[in-house]
C-alpha cells in the first residue's frame, strides 16, 4: 500500500468509481479547509436577539430596552417615535457594521426606522447624575484594640471582614478607638462589611469584581477584564474569609456593564465620574477624589466620543421584503475608549408601531490585503507572546 | 432483521470502493485533527474558541470503532502497508509527538518536566509491549 494506491483491493471494473470518489473527497476536503480558513482570517461576528425567545442564552445583543425609562423591550414592539437601545461588545478588529432586522407579519411594510451606533465602555453610556458627590460621607467608624474595624449603621455595629476591606472604603484616620461604652450600647450585627463595590479581588485562580455589598462575579477570562477597562494592577489579593461573605454571581462575559463603584475619567474635561445606581456621578469632593485615586486607577473614557454616532436607514432586501439592512463604516467611531457598542433603533413614524421579530448586528471583516496583513501580524505577535517575547 | 443487510452489503461490488473511501476519509480527518491540535498548542485558544476539539476527537474515535466493526462484518481487510510507509509514518508521528511535548512543556518547572517525560516514557514502553503482544 502507498498513498497512491487504494487501502483495499479494488477490482479493475470499479477503479473508475474509486478514482472519481477519491477526487471528490479531496476536492470537498480542500474546499472545506479553504472556506474555514477564510472565515477565520476574515471573520463576521454576529450579535443577535430573537424577540420570540427573549430568554434564550443564544441572544448576544444584550438588554434591549427603551431609552426613555430603560424598561425592557424584549417583546420587540417599538411604538411611534420610541427608540429601542441595546448593547454588545467585541474587542476584535473589523471593517464595517451591518445592522439587520426582521419585521413580523403584523408590522406594516412602510416602517421608517433609523439605526444609530456609538462606542464607549458599557457603563459610560449611563446618564450623568445631576447631584455630584460633593463630600466624603461616612457612618461612624471605629477600631478596637485587636485592629478590627466597625461601622455603626442602622443602630447596629457591623464588622469589616478585614483591614484591607476597611481600607478599600475609608482612610485609616476616619476610625475612632472603640470605647467600651460604645460597644455596649450597640448590638453587634452578624452581617459583615466587605470591600468597596467596584473592587477587583483575586482568589485562587480567579479574579472577581465586587458588584455590591453581597455579590461578586468572576471574569470569564483576562481579555474580558481588560476589555471592560479594568487593570490587573488594581487587583487585591483576597483571603478565603474575605471572599466567603459574598455570593458568587454569574461569570462576567463581553458586554457586561462595569459595576457600581467603578471610576471613570473623562479625558476631555478631566472630570472623575463614579458609577452609582445606574448613573454616572461626578466627583466634586477633593477629599474623596484624592482617596479613591489612591485606591484605584480610573478608566479613561471620553464624553465627546461616546456622543459620536454612526447612522443608517435600513432598507428592505430584494429577496426578503420583511428584512431590513444597512451598513455603517467602522472607522468613523473612536476605538480608543472602550469596545462596547450601543445601538439605537428609532421608529420615526409617529403613529405606526413596529413589531420586530429578530435583530442582528454583524461585525464584518472585509476580504482585503490590509486585513490579511493585520491578521498575520496578530498571529505573529500572539506566537511571540506565547514564547515570552513581548511585542 | 438485526443487521440482515450486512450479508447483502458484503457481496455488493461497490462495497470495497465505499469502504476504501471511508478509510481515506478517516485518514484525512485524523490528519486534520493533528493539524488543529498542533495549532492549539502553538496558539492556545485559537482553535478551541472555534472548534470543540474534544468532540472532534470523540467523533474520530467513534468512526474508527465503526470502521473496525464494519471491516469485521464485511470481511474487508486492509492491505498491509509497505515497510517504508510504516517507517516514514512512525518517524513522522514520533517527531510530531516530541515537538508537541517540547512545546507543551515550555516554561514548566524542571521537576514537572522530568516527571512528565518519565511518565511519557513509561507509557510508550507499555504501549510497545501491548502492541508486540497483540
């Protein structure tokens, strides 16, 4: 047997069939490899939402909602003059963005929709709070002789889980010595106080984001942490007891919003903004600003670039009247400040409601020489990184 | 009813042709898996982010089992390969295995490298013994 001979004795009369079958097998294999390679080198990354199955885990276009009151619009119905918004995130490079959506049979044919897209960090799209953080407010804080820290809230004394947890929230100077009389006058709560929301904690092999007082969520992989704007320099090494007071939430994936307590800095004005209760709260207190900057690095973002939008008017395709599509070039969107996208879909008709069946946003990489060169450079630098050579 | 079509297939004149093509397809799939595994070791997550390698391996393994079962049921016997083909394939597979091992152990602690190499040598010895016995 050699590679040119069949693996089995084949009669001369069937040799022709065998040769045709063999040639077809190789042609199909080579074609499959070719098309698979094309898909890898020039990928099209789709983000979609099926309004018939809003709970499906396959939905990668996140949280479709109304702009006015942020209420979910998972039924796909957009009233006249109403705007639907949703998010997706991809740190990868691409050439253009294709917005495409399908109308249900109930929807009129003459739907007048306008799609707009902007790019920033997910939580940096939140509205700015009119009430700034003007002072460093804190409850009465105490430290006992064993260096355990306490906060007096709602008539009870709550213990901090560790000194590091206390120091992530307040400076040491805020804590007063715990007098015996104070300790006796307030009952001790069973509830522990952990790290400041927005802190990054490392435990075992994972890095966790403190979402609120009760929940931490692990990052799916290092690329997600970096894509969300966080830095490994800000990660605090935590112990089992410190982690143990929290419930572990779902794994953070691309597109997840930054938690409360995340600090942003607007590059244009230099202002610091803190994510707080679905709003961006400007920090005007110099004391708090100085403290928080000692604890964490701000994520640099830009208010002017989050307002840069690309727009297009989707039109129906010739082969499917109820599918409307339009393309936006990517290069007009600033790419330095975050890789989260926010798509707005406005129904321009005042009285005609639109009923969507599905929405798909595709990040398309065109088959050009420059994209091929970019791909080879990326592969080459990954190879160098794999063997410890930084590019 | 159970497998009653097998005697019919056994005497079909196209059976050796289809079986030869099936064997060739298996060879191509195995070669494809080797390429993907090599790529994954060179660029971790490059392949696994797109293809489920465990599923791919499981499918190939199942097809090999099916192939063996069919070859017994249909009395199809593979021609014994020529000596130089066996030798070339052996050298190629050996070099490929060593390359994968070296790439996988890159930046591992020396003690771990020694332990893994020792275990690999023992396994190779065991497989050789089994092969020679069979």
